[in-house]
């Protein structure tokens, strides 16, 4: 089940995000010491608090058997070269490790696509760390393609911007 996230979800969301990012950054070669910094967790919690309080962002929790197993954040594009009248951004999508491969990410992805359609947007963008092969494969399966934009990321890597162009809905 997907539901709107609330302030009382903040610590669960922060913990889930911490677990997921630790898994993919470790798989990409970052040392654990860089990933377990308590100050970084505090910054993530503050980021999620701002997202939950921001009227321009939508944050959803995926819940299964009373456990928060995923989180999705989306809203207007962050980069100035993107037209907010046509493009929405998927800021974060995380599934709790141990729950990967159960369709939770695909369900949240479908919610993002519906968010775009409901806002009459024609495309979505997101950033993915170039060494996160699991995410790269997931987004490729859902039709995302790199658009050439990149910015520096951790471990001498980069974040790649991916784009999903929506096919127009056919009128019956």
C-alpha cells in the first residue's frame, strides 16, 4: 500500500534511506566509514523533514504489514535547464534492503508516472549514482535513458541525470 508520508514517519523514513544508501554505496565501492557518519544521518533527517514540510513536494511511504518498506519523493525539477511546466523530478526512491525484488520499487515508480500524468507533465527526470548498477538496471527496465547531464558524486564518481519521456495517452 502506498500512502502519503507524515511527520510521524520521519525517523522510519530516515532509517530506511540510510539502510538503502549504505547498501548501494557499499556495492559501489565506498568504504563503510564514509557511510556510517552520525552527522550524515542528522543531515538526511533534516532533508526529509524539509521534504515533508514542503508543499511543492510529494512524499509517499510504501507500507507492507505495518512496516515502512519504501519511500518515494517527487516534485518540480531542481535543475534550471528543465521546464517545470513539462518535467517532474523523482528525487528519491528507496526500498528497504531485504525487500528488494518484491515489486515495491516498481509500484512506487508507477506512482511517480501517475504523478506526472496527473500534473499533465510529459517527462520525468532523476539522478542516479553511476556506480549504482542495481538502480541503473531498474530505471532502464522502466524506460529511462541518460540525457547527458552529470554532476560530481561520491568516490570520484558522478550522478547521471536520467529522463523518462511519457508517451501521450490515447483518447478512445
